[in-house]
C-alpha cells in the first residue's frame, strides 16, 4: 500500500464548476500538507500549504485537512481552462526520514470551456 | 519564477555515458531535494541534502550520486546511463530540514539514446 493515495483521474469538468480533488494517507506522522499544480512537463508549482486540520482559503482555492480521517482535499471554485493541469498532493513529517515531500500520483484535470 | 534554477534544461546523451545535473536553490534555503519523473509517472524521491549533509535517501540507484556544496548548490551525477534513465529530473528547495513550502525548479529533461 502506498503511503499517499490519489485518484489519478482523468477528471473533466465544465468551466465554472467546482472541482474537488482528494488524497488519503496512511502515515500518521505526516503533519504538513501541500498541493502542487503541474503543467505538462513543467516543474510543480506550490499552490497551498497547511499544517493543521481545517480549511485554508486562497482566492479560488481552498485546502481542507482532516487528520483524524487522514484525508485532504483541494477545492477549486469557478474553474477556468487555465486550471487544466495535473494536481499533486504532497506531505511531510518532522520525523527523521520522512522530512522530504511524499507525493500522491497526481490527478489530471481538464476544464472544458 | 520559483527561484530554483536547474541546468541544463535538456540533455541528450548515449547509453553508458555520465552526466551532471546542477541545481541552485532559492536564496536562504538550506535543503535540496532531487526527484525523478518518468513519462506519465509520479514524482519519485531520490535524495535530500540539508546544509551540505545527506539527510535522506530514496530509491536512488547506485549509479546515481549527489552532493551539496558549501554555497548550497547541488549536483546530481548519473553514470553508466541506460535507456530507462530517460526522465525529467527535478530539484526542489526548502528553508529548513522539513519539506514545508518546497519550491521546484523547471527540471532537466534527460534523454538517453
């Protein structure tokens, strides 16, 4: 079993829709949670970072963390064609050996105009 | 611009050869991480350096090695190259030893022919 599970999609939604992306994890040592956006063959771009359970909002993006369920989500409101990309969840731990980013496999998202 | 610089952007080389990939982290960041991404695959962690010292190792092949220099830039050396080593190689950096808010470079695309 992988430490971080993410539905690979692909996911296609119409422009303006709300998008929900999710990851589950098994390692309870993970304390820091990030979402990255990666355009084709480009470097991952950090979208959101959070370290506590609850919601964090930044513009059209909301990150949600539920540590008790080991479940994180990213919501995109008013989705735009420019949001079409692969979205990767990532997490890390303060414990020695788990300090690096552990990634999900990524969800490929297409926003249809 | 993430502030992380990778060179070269593209590299084409023959099997059996050796190459060196270079990464300059964001100003002030002490940790450098190397990841490999094969076609349509997730990000595989290779190795982490923190302030010049190796901190964590992933599934890095014995043919691969890395180091971080006193000025904090890092190099990833790949030797005895095989066709299967063709991939995108990303470098990321973060301020501290734990990967929170890590920023990625644009990657080096390695093609082994």
